[in-house]
C-alpha cells in the first residue's frame, strides 16, 4: 500500500517542484482504492505520466505494454484445466459414478464403462482448450513482438511492443498500428495534424483527424523531444472510447487535453508520414483492452427447459432407486434370508436394511442412463450433448451456405456468429428494428430544401404545365462547375437560378453547408475531390453545396478553404462545437476575410427552432410547414441557422471557453453550458431534406413476419413525421387500421393520460370481449393484457423520445407495455441508444418472450446486446453492429428467411431429436427397472457385457 500511496502523492514531482493546491485537482477522478495481490493497485485515482522518465513512472507500477489473452502455460495447464472441467455438472457426475463403481459391494458393472468415456471427454475438451490457448499464445506473441521506434537517451531504438513503457516517446510511420494509447505530440503534417483509421476500435472505416496541442506540435525532431519533460495528469484507465480528460503540465504552464489529442491502441496511422506520441496507457490499461471484456453468454429456451428436465429426471432416478432399494430390503428380509446357505450376503452386509442401502447406490449406477447428462460434454456454464452441438453446428453452416441470403452487390454472405441460438430463431415474438440503414439503404441523397421561406426540389413545380403530360424531368445541368460531382442529381433548376442571380440567402445557405461539418477532403488529381465524411448525411450536404458552387476544398486546424462560385475564400476557424446525441446539433464559429465573426449551426428542428431570435418567428412558421411536408414524404430533415458575434463578446466567450477546457472538474458540463449560451438568438436560414430510400423487399418481409404473429417495433432517432411515413411505406402502418395513437406528452401526467385514453378506446372496441367489466375493473384485472392483445392488429402506437423517457419510468412502464403490446405496430421516434436498450429490456422483463434486435450502426449496439438474439446489418455505418451481433447479413429482407426457414427448421429438428433422445433413454432404463422385480431387486445388469441375456437370479 505504500507504493499505492506514492501513486497518488499530490505534490511529488521528483527533481523539480510541482504546482500545488488547486492547480492539480484530484476530485474528478476520485475512486475507491485498494491493493491487489500482485502488488499493483486495484484502481487509480488519477494517472501521472512524465515524459522520458522511466524511473519516475516505474514507481507507480503501471502495466507494461505486454498483453496476455491466454489462460494457461505448460506448468499450469493440466491442474487448471482439470479444475475447470470438474466445475461442470457432467464431469462431476461422471466422476461420482466412477467412484461408486470402484466399490465392489455396490457395483455390478466394470469401472471401465465409466472411466473410458470420462477420460475421452476430458481429453477431447483438454485438446480443444489447449488448441484454443495455443492460438491465443501465438496471437499474443505476434502482437507483443511487433517493432516500434522508442526514443531512449535521445536516440530512436527499435523495441518490441512488449518492452514499451508508460512515459516513453515513440515514433509512428504511415500505415503503422498504434502500439499503445498515446498523447500526440507532433507530426509531419502542419499544425500537428494526423489522420487515423479506427476500424479496429469502432468498426468505422472513414478516416478521423487528431491534432497535437500547439505547444508540442513544434517538437518535430528527436533532439527537442529528448528534452521534453512534460507531465500528464489524467483520468485512470477506462473503456470510454470517445472521451478523455487530462492536463499537460510543462514549463510551469498547464494545457487541457481531450480525446482529439489521443491516438488509441488499435488505430492505424494514415496519410501521415510520421508522428510522435507519449505513452499514457499501455497493455491491459489501453482502451482497446479495457473494451475486450467477455460477451454475455446467451442461452436458448430449450437449454433452460433441458436443465429443468434434467433435474426432474434426476429426481425420478432417485425415486426409482428408492423404490428398488425398498424392494431389495423387503425381499432380503422375507425371502433372501432363507437362501443364506448358498446365496450368502456380501461381506460386510449384516442386515436387510443395509443390503437395501447398498442396492440403492447400485441401482443409481445401473439406471443412470435415464439422465441425459451421462452423454454430456461440457460446453460452458451449462452442458450439452455432443449430438446437440453437432446439430447446432450444422444449422450454422446451413445459414452460412445459404445462397438466397447472399448479397451479390456487396459480396456479403449471411454469417452465423454463434452456434447456440439457432433454434431460438424459430421462437421470436418481438423484433426491434432500427430504421436508418436497416429498413432504409442509408445512402443519402440531397432531395429538397427550404431557403428563406421558399421550398426547392419539388419536381412537379419544376416541370410546371409539363407535369400534367407525364414528362420525365431533366436533372439540373452543373456543367458550369468544373468541380461538380458527376454523381449528384437535383431536379429543380430554380435553386441553381437563385444561386446565379446572387440571392444572398441562398448563398449563405450553401456557405453554411460548406463550412459547418467535419468532412475531410482529398484531392487526388487536379479538380478531382474525394470527401470522407463521418456520416452519410454530412457527406450528402457537403456534396450538394459543392455542386451549387460552394466547394469545400481543404481544411487545417485553424482554417477552412471554400471555393465560392470560382473564387477561393479562406475562413479562419475559431471554434467547433461538436455534435452529440444530447446536443443534436453542430456549430462552427468562423471569421471571414472581411473580419466578420459568424456562428453557423445545423441540427434537429426540435432543438434549433427553440433557439431562434424572435425576428425569425414568421420565417420559422413557414419553414416548419415545409419541414412537416418533407417529413411526411419520409425525408430526413435538418434546420440551418446563423448568428453574428461581436468581437468583444467573442473574445470574452473564447476566454471563458479556454478556462472551462483547462479545468478537469465537470469539464463537459462547463463546455455544454458555454455552447448553449452562444447558440441562442440565431437567425433562421432554412432547412434541408435528405432522402433515404427503403431497401428492396422490406414491405414484403414485414408483411410476412406480421402474418407469422411476430410484432415489429421500430426504434429510430428520426423525427415523428419521417418515421410515420416510413412506417406506411414499409406497410407497418396501413390505412385499414382503426387508429394510430400518437403519444407526444412532455410531462408524466400528459403521457399517462394519453396512454390511458389509448387503452380506453381499445377496451371500448372490445366491450363484448371484456364480459361486462367496468373500465376501472378492466384496468386492474389480470385479464387486461389478454383482452387488449385479443384486439391487436387494429391499432398502432407512435411515441416520441421525450414521452418515452416518462413512459419508461418505474411507475408507468407496465401501462406503456400493455398499451404497446396491444398494438400491431409500435414506432418510437427521437430515441437515444440507451432508450432502445431500455425498451428491449422492458419487453424481456415482463413478456417472457423471445426478442430480436436488428441494426446497422454503433447506436444500435446496446439494443443488439440486450435482446435475446442480435442481428447486425453490414451497411454504411461501419461494422460495430456486426461485431456485437449473433447473426449478420447485408439486407433486412434476409431476416424473413433467417427466422421462418432456418429458425423454424432448426427448432423442429432439435425438438424431434430431443424427443427421440429422451425416449431412447427411458426405454433402455425402464427395462432394467422392470427387470429388478424379477431378479429379487439384486441390482443385476440385464445384459452381459458381451450382449447376451443374463438369466434372472
């Protein structure tokens, strides 16, 4: 514990004095503290890392960069593996039978009959475990022996990854993997920029930008870096990939650090010749390894039923043993005593009662075949028969080999990522689906827009009288723009005409789209631009601005260059106010060449419309009508606004922002308040509408799944009108429905009242079914759910995210669930990733039904992991959903075949096999039970070892 105390000594700095007191607050990272058996501390309050000071860092006993995913070594393999195997009920049962068979007084069978299968099972399992661990050792060695350039004594030396230590400065070159979690110090790019690919971490294949803090970005040679002795004080190791908080202390100054300054282990350096980084977390402390915890083992309903049946059968075995033991005692007392001369009792048996006791254990051995556990092989925390595993493995291969689930366009087959859930696919009752990228293609197309109260993009308006003749419109000609994207299509020429006529609102509209984003631009040849966006929506908006003459050309940490109608304009980038799921908006603050400071913002209508200046009220009304019109067509919408900032106000706000970023305590909350302050009283510019078409076969798939009595809930982050329109497009909602209930309450009471009215209407419609209950009696009756579900198929429920937050509270969740389960379709709009998981967990908790969640993005991972079965769509949003899933394919329509073909067949085959298996066991065992009544309950084996009949004795 002395070493642990040294780790958190607040003023210790070694050879130089440290700023004391509030300059280095610890409260943000305060956690419970304890010591581990290996001498390292169980948890850290904070991490202190000094550059180029191995001796200083070693006293904290931070983890080395050597990783170990293997479980055994040569010495520990045999004892540890045997100990693990005998934790399983099957192997312990085998061992128990073997011990009984070694007792001559109670065993009529040779101990070979048990020890052979036991040794076979242990050997096969041990070989499997040894093989798996061998490959883990091989993988560990391959990773640990990778080479990295480490700065030691002012010289770069080649070191293996396992020898890298916290506090080392290492050099990375283009296309190299990052060896540990690094603080980026400098790079070959201007302003300390570097580009990374994070597919190993989050599945995203697009490049991301990271930047060194300005004070270290000039340390580009080994001489300067060798003299760098800055100290980083930051948060302890954790698994949050998108957050990092810390402070760099150097030359009596402190500099705030964020996730934008970090290179995480597993990333790959791209398009950057070289960079230097300071190791902050190594080996098991890196965020990659912190996220490599065990996945929750999912169990099928058949497995749970089997476990219950095994317990009942074991009880039945004991009952048979007791009956035959009592029979033996009675027979020996009444009949056997008369034959002592030539059939004496075994040595040590002196009474009929003791003979019955021994007979009980003998019959446990003989009749053990009734328990299917006798053929089990340990496969995790619950044991399964080899035949079951073989069948499941075969079913998995059937899924992998199914050509009807192969997507030729993406060359992606279906993949069963688990072998334990195949028969559960045939029992799914609830499907929870994301919308964007799952039901739709997630290929965004700029379709319509509203600028200063004028709507553009309507094909009928563009054609005018020709529309009545059914003529096909011609796309807008962008040939005037040599930098236009030839793949871009727009059908309303009036928008381009407004650009050419110099409409200031239209110009400002596209200027915002060309500046307010995080897109990276790459110019591979003269005039040939390639955009790399973090989301398809952002890429579509920047591409639209590009074609209408506002071309985003390049960016640096401090500037953005845009070619506006052929004229290159460079804006000074003063601040980026990032997008997240809470803010639901993104802003940039730029200074124009004329010196004017302006904030540009784009985001969800529910967020931006309430932050507008009162002067925009009339325009807001018109734009809201356009938004509703666009959403009614199933388009994804964003609102655009701007705000001019005074120089004095901006200087004051920027200083407060700098101070807030340098204070570790509640840094995110302080920044959020400052962001919220500046994003008020904005002037409305307009709105965008992006089209995301349905995938092929979605309506037909949903219709067929509905006929199979599977209920489909859509959980989406889109606004209500968009989600409802998609619901009609994919036939979840139909005009034949009696009513579509919409819950939009902002308070608990409003939501409760809307849910109550919905149930009341459904109950009134089923008055005859309810057998005369009063309404209050119906609500409190246990028959409520069954009565409501009896009328399902006539109603649908649509609920917004803010209403869902109240509906998921403990005192209202049952009311919400009863109402939702009575509807044929449920659509939840504007929901967060956490709310998606909460809805799935709610159905699992109360309905006891098999649930399936399907999605394609990182925001669907929690929902996929929560459901009984998770399905990942390999689409446009990376592979995080696929990595977290149990099954994956490329299109929603394949879900029909997965459930109704593979799921049904797997369930039927497994049921038939298990019925046969239990029948076989009972038929074989009951013969020996019945034979006991004819052999004086003497626990004799009915068959000789060679197979011939044995005469009763």
